[in-house]
């Protein structure tokens, strides 16, 4: 017979404390309480704490015999209930048989395979073979054999570009050179235009009711466009977004550089004599078009400071710092919000920030830009752009004209 029994109030307190412990500590606590009571204590404590008799017994065995679980573990290896995938005979063979006709491979890598079957479909196939395997167990099987749910990654370059790696090395050399002096290093790019109006945009936001937008993105229903041109200052970790409302042209691009220099760059880099700009090689700042070089020459003549361009090779624009240092954070700040007007876009861009101290400034530029402009013959004949001897197609300087 048990000599001591606790009051109902103490039993409640013991049970409440027991429930706060992890599995290992529960065994130990139950064992200590049972050992204090002597004969009959194991059954009594088991009933009070609501645990199995064997749990109390295991705890006493650990204390009296010095049995310990490995560090950072609650159970000994092999403890606990066995998984179904470890106990059902031939489950792996049947699993592969089900996947055999529904497995595809990557044409780029023979080691990569995927299945087009869902968890429920695989579970249903098991049941057709007389095995009651739930979708949860199917997920365990997929993980066991290396099938993990993943998204596609845009990481395969479509074409090889001659001198690709040499240009990356050259850009790194230029960055090192400019990082050691007072001259700025900026990364530049423009994002695709967005229609203003009640149009759908990717992303989710907290709202009291569903936001209903047009079911088609027809530009005839828009209230205009916004073209975000970005400049990222690598030394100051600052972003500058100029929101255009017309066209993405070389003139617009150079106006954005001019705005940044006159409002921020000139103050932040007093005494600078050159600006290093990294950009992709297409679009309004194309490395192949003379019209951009003509507008760039006009720009340096106006602001009076040299601009050195370093273009990323074709198919490598994602490596331009602005893509992962600025634009991704701006996109996140604007997700799921209707661009009803350009002022809304500006307010969203202005709130962009990161834990690493990124600051973003924006302005609206509503100037109308002409398209299909032709480069002047005079510029072609007397071009002052200085191309580097090494990879000059991507590296060149626009030097301001010395005024008499």
C-alpha cells in the first residue's frame, strides 16, 4: 500500500508543471517523485501525471543506472515510434514502380529528376495496390529519395558570350580602382513600364475586403504609364528611382544621371573627377547604339565631369548590383498594391528600406521624350568618346569638352 498521497491541489500543480517539460525532463521528474514515495509510487505518479507506467520506469532506470541520452537529444537513438516507411515491406520498390512512368529528367543534368504526380495521386496509386499509404507518408518517401518541392531557377545562360569572363574581371578591376578614391560607383538600369490604373499586380497585402481589379491588362484602360529608372550608389548604399511618364529613351536615361548628379552625387562626392557606371548592354543605354553615346557626351559637357561606362556582357544583366541591391527591395515594397496613380507609386518607393541601411529616394519626371531619334552625322564624324583598347565595345569614357 502507498503510505503517502498528495492533496488534490498539489496533484494539480504537479500535473501543470509536468506538462511544461520536454520528454526527457518529464521522465526525470516523474521518476524522482515516484522514488520519494517508495512502494506503489510508480503507479500513483503515473496516474497523477497522466503518463505511462513505463515512462516512470524508464526515468528511474536513467537515474539509478546513469543512462544518459546523447547531447542535444531527448531520446536515445532509435527511440520513439517507428515510421511507416521503415516498417512496411517493399514500400520503396512499390514507390519507384508507381513513379516509373511519371518521372521526367532535366535535359541539362542527368542527376535531376522530377515527377508530375501529386501527393494524393501517389497515395491513390498505393491504395490501388492494397496499401493504405497516406499523403503524409508519401511526402516522407519523396524526401527520403531526394524529391523535394522546388521552384524553377532562371540560371542557365541561353548563349555563350565571347570575352564574358574577361569583362567581369575588367569590371571588378574598375570597381577596385574607383573604391580607392573619392569617385562614385553607380549601378544603373530601368525596369519594365507599369500601367497606371485598376490593374492586377503580383503579391499579397492585408486588407478588410478583397481588392477587385480589371480581369485584363489592356493599355486602353490605363491612366498612363510609369517607367522606373534606377541608380544605385554602391559606396553609400542608396537608391534613386526616377519615375518617368513617357518613354524609355537614351535621353531619359541621361536625364536621370543628370538629376542624380546635380541633386545627390555632386554633394556626396565633392572633388570627384570621374563617375563609374555599370549597366547592362541593351535598352536605352545600349552599348551598341550611337544615340546613347551622343546623349552621354552632351551630358558630360553639361555637368563637367567624366563618365566611364562599363557594360555587362549579353545575358548577364542579373549580375548588375542594382538588381539584387535595390530593385528586389523596391518590388517587395510595391507588391500587391494597385498603382492607381503615379503619386501612389512614389509613396511606395520612398518607404523602401532594409535592415542593412538601404535608403531610397524618388522623384517624378513627366517630361515627354521623343522616340526613333537618329544620331547626328556630325557626332559620328567627330566622336569624342574614348574607347578602351581592351574590350572597348563595353568599356569607354565620355570626357567633357574643355571650354575656352
